[in-house]
């Protein structure tokens, strides 16, 4: 198939068979899997292409609040999610003496928003999502080289010499998205790319992340507590902070964060990539091994103990970039998740926002007419960005604040002081603003939100599939003659 950008179709849908657009998804991460799961439930053809030959969802734990409860419930996986997750009722901020300096409380989230927040092991969550997608729809070892798009479709070429064609291309391939790079290169050549999108991804931190084997109560007493023991420790006179989380599987997930200055940024620039992998982790393990952690017992443990309880395959070092791109789509290509907005993980909102992107985009793709032309597809993408962009910017700001809170700088100390003394009503107000956005899937059974603080209006929830639109039009047409006949009978009777 050759893509000619100049080709457009003025087709007559009345003489065509009903055909939904075929969606090509690049990236089998959380964003790509969520979108694939939703398209599968909508009956929309799709394929997922992943560059890795084996999907290894490395890393630590992920946090999901009430804003993703509608998705899990509507897709019928909420109970499965709860079975592998642990509720989070408090977040404790500690010093190097293992003392709790202050706490943030989330116990009222179920009453306010209909669900608690949960910590879940990243690899286990991926398994839940992958089971929702037919195996034949996920293709591994597919590294994207080039892409073309135009009025008659999209075409992507892979490094193994194969090609794939479809109607819509979704870049869900992470911070260093090949889809975005191809798209931006063409737009920049045509002088259509904003200057800010041409700049490299900025970064200020690197992370060591890992997850231990299941631990006993003797080794780490906190693993027996029903709710997640979520602790953030801030280094004294050192550019480090670290977090620990207990999971439902009695493992301990941990993240050690190094704040970079100009010199350390240069030293670590060689590790800049979008892959969660164990490479280069050994040196950082040595740097952080003596940092104290709280276990709930009298024995004084360190991150080194957690590292010793962790398989090397479950430890990785990553560079954490932070940026919200301005360009999210063009023609038949659209970006979701880290490909268009990369958050620092300190805020714990990267995964949920990737899911929110997938929900809104799936709603709008499902609302496209049969045989959509490029203009109709791009209009759907425009509506997707319009709904998501402001919420993404708010989430980005919150993530940056949580990252700053754990830092060694004077502004960080001021933020921690304010957080420690902020009135409860002010904290509640911030939570109400953030968690008022709880998007639902338009084409699945409605979600019954039991929170006292109802979700805000969601534009994409009104999107309807073409079959639904046709059925509504037919029902309306059938009802009209009946109404006229009834009016005539009434007039005659009078």
C-alpha cells in the first residue's frame, strides 16, 4: 500500500458495507494495552506492535486512585484488580532517623469519590490487562522505522522488513516514542511543529526501582498489615529521597531517587532512554544501599537489605524526564500516555493518566462513522486533546510538586513545611479538584459512581457508535408517523 497525502475521498457511505476503522497501536505498555482492551470490547479492529521481543514490565509499584475505578469496573476486572492490590489510607513522610514527621490521609476517599486508592505491583497489573486482549493482536519484536499517512490510510514499516497498514495510528510507545519522532520530523520539515516540541526532554532525577521477593513477618513486619505502608524518606544533606510500599503479595517495592545538578546530569546522560531495564543499576545500588528504611519492627533495615531480597531481573535504573508536549496528533496519527506527556513518578499519576487518555480516545474512535475520512479522524483527535490537555497539565503540576517535596533544596524544605502545616480543609479542597475527573467508557455498561462528590462533565461520554446513531435515527423515524396518526385520530374524535 502506498500512502499519498494528497488523496482524499468523497465517498458515498450509503453504498458501502459497514466498516469500522482499523487501529494500529505502537507500544504494549499500559497505555497501549488499555486502548487495545477497550477497542476489543467495542468491536473495533486493532493490532498492537511492541519493539521488545519479550514484554517485561519491570519497575516498582503503581498507584491508582478513584479516577480509574470506573474503567476497572466497566471492563469487569475490578475484583481481579482488588485481589492483587492493597489500599492506601496514609502516606508517611520520614527522616533518616526513621521518624515520621507528618502524614497525608486518604481514608475518606471511598465516601467522597466512591473508591479508595490502591498500590499494585506493576508486573501483576500488566498481566491482568494482557489477559483481556487476544494473543494474536499483540506482535513482539516490531521496531518502527518509518511511517506514512494521508487521505487513504496509514502505513508503518518495521526493522524486520514487514509493514502494517490501517486507518488510524496510535503512538503509545513511551517517552522516546518512535511514532512521535517520525511524526514530528515530518511536521518540522513542513514547518508546522511548535518550537517547544523540538527541544529535548528535560530531566532532573534518576531512579533506582525494584521489588523484593515475598517477605515474612520476621523479615519485614509491615507486610502483614492489611493496608499499604507507604513511606517517603528524605535524605539529610544529600540529594536523595526514597520510597517503600508494601504489596498484597507481601513484597516490598522501593524507589530511590537522586536529584541531579549540572554536573551529575552530565554523568548520567549516557543512561537517558525510555526502557525499564536492569542495565547500569549496580552502581546506583552501591550508592543507596545504606539508606535507612522503616520495616515496622525493631531491626534497623536499609535499602541494601531490600536489594539483597530482590532478583536482579527486578531492579532497574531509569532516567525520569518530565514534559507535556503541545502536539498530540496530526492527520491520522495520535499520541497517548508518555508519548505526549511524561510525568515524574513522585506524583503517582502517570499510569492513571495513560488510562484516562485511552478511555477518551476509545470513546471518540468508537464514535467515528463507518469509513471515516482523514478530516473526521483528525476532528476526533482534536476533541481528545481538548478534553485531556488541561487535566494533564494539572496532573503534571502536582507531580512536579511531589518531586520537589522530596528534594534537598530550600524550596523543597519550604514545600514540606507548608504540607506539614496545611489545614485539613485546604488539603480536602485540593483532592476534590484533582479527583473530580473520573472518566467512564461510553460504550460499556454505565458506572454507578457512589461518591458524594460527583465527577465533572465528560464530553467524550456522549460519543455514540455509528450503529447506535443509525438505530436512534430509525427509531425516531418510526415514531414520527405513529405520532401523526394519533394526532389525526384525536382531531377527528374532537
